[in-house]
DNA sequence: GGGCGATATGAGTAATTGCTCGTCAGGCGA
DNA sequence: TCGCCTGACGAGCAATTACTCATATCGCCC
């Protein structure tokens, strides 16, 4: 998207049409005449601009109900920061709702001129956040991954957000080139013995800011879907009270990490509860509510970006 | 717009409808059902959200042609910064085109964490810039006006941008409470003798960044329209080669300030050529092209935000 | 050079949106 | 209290936009 020379007029025209439509407020007929193309082509360009994510829309208005929820979350859990986006209604994708708000939160840190180490998890929510990110230069910061990027099948993780962010802000980035979960403890030790990997892990551990998604541990847990754990392992964890997971580290309804022998193979960096630095969760959706609540309660997260209905649900229970 | 408690659900609903429409991509019929109102009301809410400027749209794509023009401007005039927005086509208002880009430039400075003194002119272009500004907090900076805010008829200047920016970013601001042009030299001296006014002027003179509009000196010059000068004075200035004006200071086609006895009554702070700090002009439109070119040539401005057709025109002549 | 698949194009049509108008409720001064 | 004015509302309709489909074009492999 930010590549300098390619695509001389491919999505270039789309951007121009999108500009004329959304910013200039022209009708597609006028755009067609302006660009000297058919009306249908103008329509396709505009629609492409939208599909390619060239068009960023933001509502510049604090909706009262959301502000109240932010305040309530902050008070209840002693957060440093809470952002609640308006809900998208029943059937819609919660990620769509929170992505722009999450991007805005991340931009707050990116905009700072003193160099920060920004640690990032993975997942659909963070991926959405990146897509909504404005392309601003912030080469002073360093971006580091909280979690290994090698999937069980050896491929690079599908939702790798760190490359995409780094691409947009042109900052140095440090992915963690090791398995999310190593096959054996020995493999884990072998990886972490490597100098470069140890350095990345140290960087992540002392990050100034952390952005992570939150995984739920229901029968359709992402850990299972992505084949990081087996069905049997999931069931065993559920029996022990597992309710959620952050960077691969599983916790119960009180936000206590479940100790297990598998821990010694986990490639993700664990977030200690009540860090004195921002640890911000980006998550929404009914299924994730108990997990989010647990993480907030225990202080694994001290900041949250979520949507309206999730915020209400989180606050509904003590 | 950022007021905390008023309007419990007045434009609140509008914001929500706008969100559902532009961000969630729902149809107005769906929104109507979601909000439990009639389709017509949903339509009105969406349209209101747009009219009130709650909806901010940005195209996140560097259009090749504009990038080339930016490069050409930077090279030709040795600028620190050039931004060219896509043109809006023949009949459209140039301010609409450059406002978002100008806002983005201003935000670059507002986002810096070290405290800056930001000086601002007036005019329609800057006013548009403010309207496009994202509401971000930047209390570390100080905003100072380059130009007096008392119009000839005693009213506060219509396009007073500094209050509006300060309101949006919650930064301390220093308007210049004196006439744009004093009636006599004595009046000017009396004003500038006052301590607070002297302090504001000093602040403006040592500003870290300057954003100003550019006025043209044709027969419909803004200085005349706003009754700062008479028709006779305008004609006299034109005879002496006046081509443009920045903060009330008139210059010729080479960007040389016209010396005149009236200078001693001018309330605006004059920008010295080739300042070592950013002095950014925000201006577009065919009538302003010679003025912009002159200001760039002489180094009164070392940065520019303009639109595509203006950029081409500026570059067209040597 | 010919066939083939992928992709772009324009026409037509369905869906959605924006506008105008007649109506009505509430506020306000006579 | 009456009459007038302002602003909101819903209905209907015109304008605009999105989608579908048949056709044309291009690149590529044989």
C-alpha cells in the first residue's frame, strides 16, 4: 500500500475517485465526466477504493453512552485507559466496530516523539486495528511481537500484524521467529538459547506499551481452531477452569494463570499482572466477555478497547 | 463539539447513525430498525451527522500525480514540506480540497510531545483546516495568533481560527487583541505598548511553527473585501506591484515586501524570509497562484499545502 | 496462429438514498 | 385563548447507486 513506484494508475484512480466521492461529495456521474470514464467504471472505482480500505471514516463525536461505559470500566477495574466504540448491532462483526478505535489508541503512542518499545500480540482484532491505522511515519519506535510467528504446520502465522504495522509506520520491527508452542521443552530451550531470539524476548518483556487480543476458551477456542492445542488438551484446560488466553497464556475466571507443564513450551511472552506500563486489550464479542472480565479483574490488562454491548456485559456481573 | 455534558441525545443520535452508516456500512433502513425510528428520521440523522462535520473521511493513499507535484515543489523552492491534495474539479471550492491535508500537517506538529509555540494566521483556508482537525488533546503546545483579531468595525474577526483550534486540542491560546490595521500610528503604538500585547507579539515572533493563509491582491482582494483597506489604497498598492499578502503584509511578484508608511500601523506579525523554522502556507485557487509562487520564491513560506491544479500552475512558470 | 481462462466493460434493472410537500405539535406573543 | 411561527415528521417520488448479466478484450499457453 505504501510501496513507492508500483501501480502507476491501478488503485491510483480508485483513490482519486474515492476522494472525489467521499471528500468532494461529487456524484458518481460527475466523477465519471471528470475522469473521462463511464459511469459504471466510476462506480467500480469508488467501490474499489472502499474495498481496498483506502477510505478511512471516523466519527468525531463522543457518544454519551459510550463515554459512560468507559468511565464505568475505568472506575471498576482501575484502568489507565478504556475505549468503548458504538456497537454495530446484533449480527455484525465486532472487530469492525472496535478496529478504528483501537487504531486511534495505538496512534496516540505512535505519535509520541520519545522512542517507545511497542509490543503486539496477534489475532483478528489486532489485524483489524492495523487495517484501520493511518499511514504515519514513526521510525523512532520499535515494534516487537509478543508471540511466536511459526504455526504448528511451519507456516508463518496468518494474522501477523507486526509486519503490517511496521510497513505502515516505517518503524524497525522484531518478529519472534519461533513456534507459538514448541513441540518439546528441548525445542523451546534450543530456540530461546539463540542470541537474537533471546534479545527479542527481552525487548518484549520490557516493552513500554502492550497491545494484545484476548482469546476465549470455549469449545471453539482460537487456540484449538489454529491447531495450537488438541481437543483433549482444550477439554482438560476447561476442566481446570480455563476461561481465556492472552498471547497463548491461559487463565481462569479470576485471571489467575493456570500453571501447567505445557507452560515451558509456550513461545509467547507472558504479561505479568498489574504492570506499571500500559497493557491494552483489544477485544469484543459476547463469547469473549468472561475472558476480558477476568483479565481486567486480575490486572493482566490495565486498558481495554471494546464495543458497547461487550462493555455492558463485562460490567453486568460483579 | 467537545463540550462534556450538553446535548444528551441531540447530535448524539446523529453520531450514532453516522457511525452505523459510514463505519458499519448499514443501510439506512437497517439503521432505522436498529434505532427504532422511521427510515426518514434515520436518513435525516445521517445527513445531519455529515452536515455537522461529525464524519471525517480521509483517503489513505498517496496519489502518484500529487506526489510528483510535491517533489517538484520541494525541489524548485527548497521547501521543508509540500503537500498537494487531489483537485476537486473545475467548479469546486479549493478550500474543501486542501482542508483535510492541511489538518493532517498541523496534526503532525500537534502530535509532538515537546511543547511547541504554534502561530496561526486567519482566513478561509485555515478555517477549513480547523474544521477538518481531529479532536486530539495537545495541551503541551501554545497557540498564538499572527494577526490582530479586531476588525475595522470593531467586531472580532469572522474567521478567527485560534479559538476553534484551542477548543479542539485544549491548548492554551493567545489571540492578539488589537486591530488588524490600527487607525493611526499612535493607536498602534498605544496597543503595542501594553505588556500583554507585547508578550503575545514576542511569542508569535519566536514561534516554532507557522501556519498562514495567502491573500491575493487582485481587484477582489480579501483585504478590500474585509474593509481593511480602501479601493484607492488597493489600486495604489497594485500600481506598486502588489501581488499577494500574508498576515496583512503585502509583497510583490518576487516576494519582496512593499515598504510603505502604512506598515507602521499593521497589527500582524511579519514573517521574515527564509526563517529556519517551518512557515507553512495553506492556499489554493487560480487567483492565488502568483501570490503563492512569490511567497515561495522569496522564502516567506518554506512549506505549502495546496491542490493539484494550483500546484501545476505554480510550477508552470519559472 | 488459435483456443482458453481471466478480467474488464456497458446496458439494464433493482435497491437505496435524498428531496419536497402537506401535516401537525409545541412555543410564544398579542 | 387565539393565531402565528418554527421545527419535526412521514409519505411519496425523483435521483443516485449497486448489482447482474451478456459481451468484449487481453494475456497466455499450446
